[in-house]
């Protein structure tokens, strides 16, 4: 270990001689609070992150993001392979960075001296887009450090398919109703959603969230998620749009919806759960019946939400299915009024 440390110091001195700047230590050498590496306890993660590699935290579900406070006048991201990402500094508008990798400079113009806050989210994998949503930490000014950011104490979680991802909107997942609702309610938020997802794991391979919701990532063999990481205060479910195309019967849908509701309740004992009727009016009767099964059993914090009239397919969607930005804002308006 002492030899490795001497080698790291030698590398840093060599970098100083060649460039005039000290190279950042390798990720495996960093573990201290304030250093900006993924394991830094000053960094706050929202949503599901695979932390098995301490030098590279991975988010596969839509709407995951990271928040960190920092001192100094500049901040850079450490990325791996190409990815589209969004970054906001000090509560400003999110700036889009397309197909960036390696060291990403978020402050080409220096900030004023002081303490700042950074939020970063990654474009979710969907269709032909396969970006590498990996957070490897931040690089700060010499002598600067991370600090604990101010973040919401309550979290709202959205479970769904491509509609919840925000496919077809301008900035998935930031322009999707889930992100918009969470922001307006002043809550932490995440979208456990994937394009093409069903409720039921159909025989033809449809991705069934009744099972996959339990996972850290989207693969069927992904590690089980540690539900001790956070407890959602509100859960909003929007599933059923895709099951029709995969031959899922009404009774099978209803049975699996009851299973999902029970699984959510078991992991989030105090959460209010809202089951939305799909905007295409599919499995509405079965969704309502699944909710009734839980309320009849004494769970008063599970609710069916009739979404009829929330959006107009001809004007508020891109293809009669996926809401456009206007459609997502209308859905968020309804949810905020319901949940606030």
C-alpha cells in the first residue's frame, strides 16, 4: 500500500512538471468526505443507483439525479463513455450536454467565490439511445471541497412505462410529468420507468414492472434494490398502456396489479399510493378493482385516479400515445392539485 501511495504521488509530481497542474488522484485512492468522488458522503443521490463500483455509480432508471454542494469557482464532471446529461448550478435552468465523456467542464465561465450547488441527471436509455449514465464524481478548484447540499426530506416515486420516462417530450426525463410534479411539490423524486414496459411479465418478453420494480437496474438479473436507501412518501403508478399488445388478460392484469400494490406497501409502509387510469383508458376497471381489493382490506392510503379528460390525444401527444411537453405539463397540473 505504501508503494502504491508513493507511485500515486510520483504521478502527480510528474503531471505538475508537464502541465503546471496537479493531476487528480485515481478514484480508488479517494474515500474522504469532501473529495468529490462518488463515495463522498456530502453527495446526495435520488433514485436508484448501482454503487457496486465505488469509483462509478450507475443509474439505469429514468429520473435519477445527483446533488452536491461545493466551494470554489469551478466544477467539472468525471464521466466514462459518451452520454447526454443535464446540469443545473445554484438552482438555474438545466443546461444540456450532448454526447460528452471524460472530463466535462460545467463552468467555462467561473462562478463567484462562495458555496454553490450542482444537480446532474442523465438522459435515460430509450430506443436507439444507449448513453452511459455513470457518475464518477466532480473535480473542484485546488483547495475547494464538497459540502452537504440542502435537499428535500420527502420523496415521490413514479412507476411506469415510456410515458412516465417522457419519451417524445423535449428533455426526457426532465420534461416528463413525474419530474415536473416532484419539482413543483418541492419533493425529491424519481421515475422507475422504462420504454415499452408492461405491468405483467408477458410470455413474449415484455418487461414486467410487477417484478422489475424490485431491482436496482432494468435487467431481470439485476441486484435487488435496497429499499432502506430511501422511503417514498408518495408513489404514483401509471401502467397498463402496453399490456394489451402483449396478450395480458383482464384477470391477469388485475391480479398482478394487486401484487404490485402490496409490494409497494410492504416497502413503503407509510406512503400514499395513487394508481392512475391509463390515458388510453386501458385496464381502467381492473386497476380500480385492484385498488378496491386493498382498501377493502383496510389500506386507506391507496387511491384510484380517474384521468379521463386530463389530456387530448390530438393536441397533447406526439403520436396519440406519448404526451408532448404541453401534455406533460397538463398531467403535472392535475397531479399537483391532487397531491399538494
